[in-house]
C-alpha cells in the first residue's frame, strides 16, 4: 500500500458536453459522469472503447494512449442550455475502462495538455462548481 496513489482532488458529478476528436477530425459525442481538477470520466459505447483501446491496451508505442477532447464548459452553472459555453481543447490519457452495461462503458481520463487560457478558464469553472455544489 505504500506506493499507492491516492486521489487528492474532489470529484464532482456533472453532465457536460464532451467530444472526442478522432484521427480523421470527426467529433464523437461523449457523456460526462464526473470531473475533478485532474480529469474526468465519460460514458461511451463499448464499440468506441474497443476501437480506442483494443484488448484494453492503454499503451501505444510505449506511451500512455493520448486522446483529444473538446469539453464544453457552460457559461453559467445551472444553465439548461448546455450547448452554450466555452469550448476547452484538452489532451488526455486514458487511465481506466470499466464496462457498465452490454453496450456501454466508462473511461477515466487524466488531463495532460491544454492552453494556458483554457487552463485558467477551467480553474474558474471548477471554483464555481465547488461553491455551487455546497
């Protein structure tokens, strides 16, 4: 147990629009489950998961598999119109995959890259989300 990593950031349930940007530049809609300062979990089809991580292999050419997401941060918390908001472009590593039904699974994604501007916008969103949730 000594070397086991512990979660430090708070994970909050949140329903945001997220799009996976595939190698052909297509946007594939994902459903967010929860988010923290370090990453998020998304629900996707098992077919997409199998395409991204054949045989549950998260390593590609000796490095953790990296995907690109477009995460839509709402302009106002509690907004019913989820499409309105600030799009954040984020690079992520897939850190886990769990099947939740025959046709869907949950992917755990760790944030690894973004712009400074997007990082600042995301930090502000997380602060508001923490205040809003209490």
